[in-house]
């Protein structure tokens, strides 16, 4: 399966495992809730996503703590 890099995970946001994301894709289906992102850590499903300044804040399935979110910092987002 061929994937395309659509962004990069930034720092964690808050205490509940949310992360900031810089998205470079203009295809909304790649960032919609339910979309699967392929990170270095493996595939994750987008639970929720909302705009925040020039970035996005995403909640991902299986990432429920600040520590888990911090572990994703700097990883590329492929879809």
C-alpha cells in the first residue's frame, strides 16, 4: 500500500492525549474523524480533530495520556 505524507505531529496539548498537527493536505477525508493515519509508531484512527491557530488539534484512538501524546512528537503523518 502506498501512502502519502500529509502532515507532522507537533507537541502534546492538554492532559488527555491530544496532539497538535500541521496538516499539508487539502483533502478533508484524510483528516476526518475515522481516518487512519500511519505514524512511525503504527496506525492510529482519528477520534476527533479541530482547527487551532495555523494547526489542528487531534485526538487519536489509543492515545489517552499526555505521556502517550508526547511520545508521538515529531512523527510524520501518512495516509
